[in-house]
C-alpha cells in the first residue's frame, strides 16, 4: 500500500483506558484427542469506544475464538482481557455485549417482533436500563411492516436483520458479529453492509466483525485486523482511509482498489 494513502490516516490507537476492548498477550489453548492446540498466541490489541474493527484471515486463524474470548464464551489460557473497562464476564453479565452469528437462529414459532423481544423476556433482560424499543429496532434495520412475519416468511437477509435487531435490543455497547452475511448472495450482502454502517452510526456501538471477504473487511472497518494462522496471531492492523458515510460505489475507486490489494498481499503471506 502506498505511503501517501497511509499518511492521511492516524495510526492505530495505542492501549489506553478509553478502549472498548483491550487484549494483552492473550493466548488460548484447547486440549483435544490429538493433543494441545493453540488457537490464539499472545494477541494484543486495543479497540477504541465507538470503533469498527473487521477481522480478516485464513480459516483456522482464531477470528471466531477471539470473539468468544471477548464475549466470555470461552476463557483465555493466559493474558488479560478487558471489555468496557471491566472483565469480559462482568460486561456480559451487564448485557453490554450483543452477538450476531452467521446463522440468524430465530425461533420458528415466534414472529419477527417476538424474536427481537426474546432477550427482554429471559434473565431479567426487561429490567435493563436503556433497553431499546423492539419496533424501533426493526424499523432501524429496514423491517417496518414485517413485525408479524414468521422466519419462514422472511428471506435470509431479512432474518439476519431480525438477528441484528435482537442483538441490539438491550442497547449493548459492544456488538460482536461472526460472519453474519457469509451465506447471503452478493447483492443482499452489499445492501446489508450499507445498512450495518447506518446502524453503527445510529447506535454508537463498538463493533467487531469477522469476515472472509477482503472487500467486506475494507468497506466496513475503520481498521482491519489481519490474522495469521497456526497459531492465530496478529499479522497487521491496517487503518482504512475511506470517508464516511460509505457507499458500495466506493469499491470502484483507486483508493479502495489499492487498499484491497494491500490486504490481499498480506493475506497471501499469512
């Protein structure tokens, strides 16, 4: 990537107390029948509050593992994990973390509105201060008029919109997304990329987004975290010099093409 493009962008933020997510020397190991596998090795990074970080790398490089450590779904073997100024466990208990998986995982017997309302009905979610109105969230993701539709009546892209609205219903400060658009067709995926940026700007949440798409990573992220595999580790953190708001047409600009080419070259060495 040319020095000119990078000079227009401030460097990646250093570790600081204002970070939404901070990892220091985080290692994750699993014991399997074949022995001990290192999924992440000495990963250190800092994500500013309100930032949007995309994670890109080959299969098996630990992208999903990193999200699960941040969300307190699996423990780190060693190192420090800080989320929103506290532990990952405390942030999860406070419902400050929302998670969107590749599969929308909607309940077939509940309509769109009822699926969004689900987190408010379990574990005291309805008592959370600042919880957002489910109908407003469906409108935010472009599903006004579809509140009573059941999952089988919705397209794949629409189901993912419901899943995003559900993840936002407790007004989380941190949204983790694990390849949420990976199974969608290209046109729908592009449309949802633009919608997601609009949601991000509207909510002010910090987003960590896992993808295998170079173009998606470059278009969405304020920074792209490139990971190397075996074991999973940080290869490079690349700032994205694209203005906001962003539109898919930006992908045809020389600046975007140059950025995507740089990401591809780095990936080829991972």
